């Protein structure tokens, strides 16, 4: 069996207003689907949806996968549809986008990424999609709208399990897991949900995203399908490794873009993985961008930068954006300000020192797009 995404076949799907016929088709297709799978939580949702689609489509099952974020896509019968949200996407955010896709594409299995970031919208996507199976790869502090502690987040996600048949939770970080599991178990017991908790071996837990393989095995078991083949397993692992693999910048040094990771736990895991496997004693530079509309995220990252202050492998941290004064004070002499330096000269200096650059904290900004443009003019994967 092949893990097939067929990204070379692509077209555009435009979000549109729903007619009465669309709504009727949406309800009919939704009710007739054998499985509705919702991928929720914090990190790795898009990649996991693509993995699920790839494995099931490769087994010739009728499956539709939908990922969201800054590059929303639909995978359906070997075709990738790039979602056009129009000039005012907020008008179409949940209803038209999700119900419209189900109305326009009939499938036996729907696998959607949960795109919501508030308690209300998280409940509403469950109302619209009515999942049979909810997958929570992990919970990480990222958006305060879902809770300012892991316990609050666990209550937010636990409360939406009311009409779910199965839930899968696969957090690889032990201290996060210990705080979240009792709360999810409480809701699962209350609602009669079969909660499957996955234990990731410690030896493998340092690879960011490795939980996706174990989630797929559990999902296939729930669906009564054979386990991953050797080929499928390797395809998924190779995708996970590829996503964290350093690139060669246009200046000659290696870099990794973690700026869309957005949470300190995953950034810490990725940093340790890179130090162990790729950095090889090179001085590390971290470019961290702080958005003015994500002050909660800046607060969540404070303990991370307190550890960075004492990490001798990190040479400098370049701070960009807004409201980072506290982090600048924590870092002391390690801090540089993006607005006060010439980025071209900095990148040339990193190359002269055989340094290693990591982009972190926030990625969806004009300034970070410019940085990526500077770095990737001739970027190639590291050998």
C-alpha cells in the first residue's frame, strides 16, 4: 500500500454561501459517513490529517482530508484542492467552510483539522462536524482563548467529547500528560466515551511529531483495519523527520523554521532534538518574533527564555515585534533587537561563524515572511 497525497494534481475550491440544497446535502453526507474524525489539540494537526488521508487513500478507501491554518487544503480522491476563502474569510469561517466542503464532497470518511481557538468555537465545530472519533495529539500552551493552563485546556477539550464515541490522546511529554489525563478521563467516564491513551516510548519521544505514527496505529485499530505496513510506517516517519530537518540558507548556514510552532514545549523539544542530531557544536542563534496581538503567547514563552539565558550553546537571541521588554531583560547581553541591526550583516556573520539559526515564537507576520524570503532564495534540505 502506498502513502499517496498526489500533490501534483491540484485545483482551487472556493468557499461560497450555502443554499438550502447545500444545507440538505451537508446533512445527508454527514449522516451517511461511516467515520467522522476530528483532529484537535495543539501541535501536529495538519501533518496528522495528511498522514491519515495518505494511509486511507493509499488503501483505496473513500476519504476526504481537510487542513486549515494559513494554507488550507482539501485532499480528496487523489486531488489537492487549495481553499480560497475570498476577500473577507471571517464571513465564512466555520459554517460555510466546513459545512460547504461536506456538502460538495461526499465521502465515507471525513477527517478534518479542528481550526478553532476559543471555547465557544471549539464547541461549535463539534456541533457542525459531529465527530465519531476525536484525536488530541497533545495539549500545549499557545492560545489563551482555550485556557491559560493545561488544566483549563483539558476541561475545554474534555467538555466537547459529549457525543464522541472514541477519543485518542497521545501526549509524549510526561509532566503535561500527568496533568491532562485525569481531566480527560473524568469527561470520558461522564459521557461514556472510550478514551485511548497512547504511551510513547521515552527513546522516541524526543522526535517532534513522532506521536503521529502511534495515533495512526490506534485509529486503524478503532476502524477495524490492519495495522500500518512497513512501507506506511516509514513514509510517515520520513515526513515527520523531514519537517524538522534543517535547510541550507541562501547565506550558506543551516537554519530551521520553528516560527509556526507557537508553543514553548514543542520549541524546547525541537531545540533539544536539533542540538543532538544537527547542531554539532555550532553557535545557535534564535530569531524570535513577538506579535502585539499574541501577548498571551509571549507570556507562555517566558520560562523558555529563562532557560535559554543559561544555555551556553545559544550565542544570541534576536528579538522582533512588540512587547518583548521583559524577555529582553531576562536575556541580558544575549539579546539583540531586530529593529536595531542590519539583518543582511547578521546573516553574513552567522555564516562566518558557521552558526545555526532557529526561527521561533511567531511566524505569521510580514516581517517573518521577509526573513524567510531572505533565507530561502536558494535553500536546500541539509544532507
